[in-house]
C-alpha cells in the first residue's frame, strides 16, 4: 500500500479502500472491513478517483492492480 500512497498521494485509508476494490469487495464489505460507514467508503472512492485521474471504478481497479503488480 505504500506504493499506492507514494504514486497517487492516497491516504492510508484510501489505499486500503483501493485494495479492497481490487480484491473484489463491495462498498459495504470494505466499510465493514475498515469499521467505517458505507458513505465514508463512497467519499474515499470519490477522492481516489480524483487523485488517480480516472472516471470509472473499472479504470481505477486496472490502475491500482498495475501499481500493485509493479510492487511485487
């Protein structure tokens, strides 16, 4: 997750949310995993889209997946 934070300027929680999306979790599942509300996850995802300069969650997942593959 450090790579995501450095590359895109995500906060720790935004990086965790992004990884949850890549793992195929729903917003509700991410919220439960992180102990936050569904609306908080939605707010983080909007911020993530802006920071990563993507318009769709599909684009975001592909971008994050690529960044994580480089990390390995």
